[in-house]
C-alpha cells in the first residue's frame, strides 16, 4: 500500500517569533509541528496571547525589547519540546502495545504543565515571578526527552504484531482523568506552582514505571541493550527511604515484574540548566516496594490513599493468568482504585457532577 497523497516537509520552524522591531508571527506563518494531537490551535493561542502582552508592555511604556525577547525564548522552547513528541515517534505509531503508553504520557505532561500554564495566565506574570515557572518547564522538558527516547527504543525491540486487544481508558476519578478536571480549577500563582511541582514528581514516577515495564517486556536478552540505548544509568535516582541503605541493582533485576512498582524519577533542582540532554546523575535503580500496611480489601479508602502514587495496569487479565496481569498490556496506567460514585465525597463529588452533566 502506498500513500500517494502524503505531504512531505510540512513541519517547519523559525529563528524568531517575536521581535523588538514591532512584529510577531502567529500560526503556521512562524512554526508548525505535526497534525498528530493537533497542536496548531494551541500555538496560535500562545502566539496571539504573547503578542498581546508585548503590546500591553509598549502601551505601559515598559521595555518592549526585554518582553519580546522573553516571549520569543519561551515560545521556541515550547516548540522544541513539543517537536520531541514526533521526532522519534515513527516506531511507536506502529506499535499497538507502546502507543497507548505514549498517549498516556503525552496527555499527562500536556495537562500538568502546558494547559495549566496557559489557563492560569502564568505568562502574564512579571519576569521575576515567571522565572520559577520557566525553570519548572525545563524540568518537564528533561523528562519529556527521556520519555520519548524510551518509548521509541521500547517499540523497536518488541513484537508489534497487531492483536485484538481492548485498551481501557482511565476512569473518573483517576490520576489522568483528574488532570483534565483540574483544568477548571481557579488557582493563584503560588497554588499553580505547587500543583505543577507535585505533577512533576508524579511524572517522574510514571517514567520510572514505564522504564520497568519496557525492560520487562523486551526480555532478558535485550534489557541491557535497551538500558544502554536510553542511557538508563544516568537517570537520577530517588533517595531511598529513611533507614534503608541504597541497593544497586542491574537492569535485568530491575525488570522483574511487580504488582506494585514504586520506581520513580526525582526531578532535578530548579537551578539545573536547560538542556535537551538531561545531565548525568546517580545510577538509576528502583526504590524498594513498600509492604502493605493492612490486608488488601479491608479498607477501600485506605487502599486508595496508600496507592495514590502507585501506577497500575488499566486492563485486568483473567485470574487464571495472574502473571500476565502485570506484564502484558501494561501501558495504560492509573494510580487509584475504582470506586463507585457513592463512595466519592467532598470536592470529588462536585467535580464528578460537573463532568457527567
């Protein structure tokens, strides 16, 4: 089969979007990514909003050159990080097992930082108040580059034969669906920053979980090769729990299936320099799995709270094949157990009501 209507070289960039010489580019007049996820409207909104802020600065008699340079830098950083969603994605598009993991990850980062950044009007803040958000965005970008490399290398090394498999979408409430509901929350700049910082930590946990699942799926003969391809030893390591000395583990032992994996990636400090290649750090190894504090099934509320940051497969396998429940369709992740709406109280009930109207 040949796609004779294919469009080639439609993605393009630009050296500058906003100029101190009183011009700006909006839409594909400046830069265009890829139609997958349809990000064009997002960047039109960013460019138009940034242009408006530059005009406001000029009317106030402010330093237009400084404002234009800042928004130009921000926009091009957004553009470069978004392009990474597509640069290495070709193998993933052909992988029915890895593509759901990519969509989950991409949605998580998009709703955690990009959408909150725009909806909360963070770009309107003065430069001194905006700086911490820019540094936080670089930390998200560092995770983004690691994740896209992992997804691509994972897809290259597994059997991608199409199979009749159902991918269950995250329910409401769940880690991913809750991010979407949170877009309606009204937050102050400090609350927004704290929210983004919390989601950055969760993104690190998701990336660690994806790494474990990828290593488990490729098999023992390719685990070391995959670990080298994604430079896994350079990934930062979460400090071990108090009183527990760190235990170095190989990539093969790290890939052992676990119903409750708490492997995480801890975010670098806000002072870390911006780079598309994350800086080297301590050797990576998964954190030890905590023992459950009470027997499963005794207290649903306690199980939900204790598993808040423990990612689990969305699809349940038949009980006759318990081993595959951990390692087969392990891409679509969630953090909370299913609960009927009658057991959801407080703000959750209000948000559920809004979401189901």
